[in-house]
C-alpha cells in the first residue's frame, strides 16, 4: 500500500494511504497541532498546505479543488496549491 507522508520535524509520519485520497480531491489531516490540507491533483501529484484560510477561520479541505487551485468555502478566496500563493 502506497502512503502519503508528511514531515513533522521529528520525522516522517503517515497521514493517509494513497487510495484514501482519490485524484482531484483534498482531505484535512492533523499532524500534532497542525491542521493540514493534502491535495491529490488530477495529474497524480500530491501537495499540502495549511488547512486554514489566511483571511478568516475556514478549513480549505471543505472548499473546491480544481486545476491545482483550492477555493475557500467561506469567502471564495482562491489559492494555488502548488505554491500556496493567493490568486484572488
């Protein structure tokens, strides 16, 4: 079983099995005190960002993932999940 791993500064930890995150979807995971969004992009790449929107408390894993961007479910802010950059 392939695994999605994250570095928690103390070492790598399993956050999910690859099959648990279908292509084109995002899941929220907690690593210690960090709330992380893990994205499985349509082309097969995995990316991770903070799961919290920068504008107000909203979990990005509850938003809409499309073409490598995530839209905040609260106010529609859009972020590039490859870079974390805010787009609008």
